[in-house]
C-alpha cells in the first residue's frame, strides 16, 4: 500500500468525523470541511493507486528485461 493510500484513508475518516460532528452540532462550516476532507482523501487514494500501478509496471518491465538474453 502506498503512502498516499494511507493518507487518503486517514483524510476520509477524519472528514467523515468532521461531517458527522457538523451535522450533530448544526455547524455547517464543520460539515462542509468534513466533506472537503473526504474528497481530498479520495483524490489521495486515487493518486496512491496510480503510483502503485506505475511501480508494479516498472517492476514488471525490469523483470522482463532481466529475463531476456
């Protein structure tokens, strides 16, 4: 798992807590901040997934290169 995936999951969880807290206290600013954090988390997770795929592909290409005579 990439560092960005972990950061993304943390941002999503933090955002959800803020959103729920904002709804519970009728604080629309906190609710909106929580939603923004969740979106930011999803973006970070997506970037982490892309980075993982690129690393995997580079490793695969490196292995293929080593196998060729």
